[in-house]
C-alpha cells in the first residue's frame, strides 16, 4: 500500500511546476501523476485537496488544500496554493438515498 505522505510529495512536486490559478482537468491531473510515478490512477484524487470540497474518507481539517473545484464544470479545478485564504462554503456530494 502506498503511503499518503508519498502521494502528497508527488502531488506537491507536480504543483511546483504549475502557475498560480492554473486551471486543469481531473483527467490531466491523474494521467500526469500516474504516468510520472507509475502508480494506479486511484491514488490521485484532486478533490481530496480542495478548499471548497470534501470527500468521504478524508479528514478535511487535516488534509492539505491546494485547489478550488469549479462546481459548474465537472472535473475542472484551479490551483491556488497551500496558503490560500478560503472563507467560502465547503461542499460534498450528497449520499445516495435508499
């Protein structure tokens, strides 16, 4: 099993090459990291690192944040950095109703 700290280092290495407010797709992010490090695509989930989004299974307060998820375009993100001041609402996908 891959350690979360290693995945985070790999993501931060990619981020060091990105411009502030650079927009990117989920597909590009996953494909770039997966091909660069030879890991399975499921290891890289950009929405886990968003200021305005949270996923089941992560502790939002303990997770580093780098991105703003564009809620109007599926799979689109903007890189804003680790020290971005975000004061907005944090969204999540609602649980499916049974």
